[in-house]
C-alpha cells in the first residue's frame, strides 16, 4: 500500500503570484523557497527541508535575500564583494530563469 504524496502547508503573501507550471518563467511566487532551502541556503543557514530564511517579499513578488542583499545574511562579507556575491548567488540558483518546483499547489 502506497502512502501517497506528502502534504505540506506553506503560507505566502496574499498578493503573491500563482505558481507557474514547472519549466515556465519564474514569477517570484515563493513556493519553492517556502518548501525547502536551496543548495546555497543550505550551506549558509545549515538547514534543508524547511522554508528558507532568506525568502523576502519585495514589492509584488518574492526574491532571494542572499541574491538581493547578501550583506544582510553574510555580515562578514566585505562591502566591496557584496554585489558580486549577490550576482553569484542569483546565477547559482538560476534566479528568474525558470520554475523548477514540481509541487502541486492547492488554494
């Protein structure tokens, strides 16, 4: 007998965009980061299958705090390196490139 898929509830901002289909353009819905911390976040925050503490609501979408404000999480990082670190994080997680989250979302 199969146990079936695991069900987890995450709470997101009421104005968050709907999750796009896997493979479609990222729209900042936040579902992926609310479900689990990415590989970069796992190194920085020492956590895995929990919501990423760097998930930030910004204007009308979620963004990666490590990408947009790395100094807020990596205070030891010299200021001169922060912009480059943010770009490196964004590139390593393919921020904004395409949805790689296969979670099914129920309203």
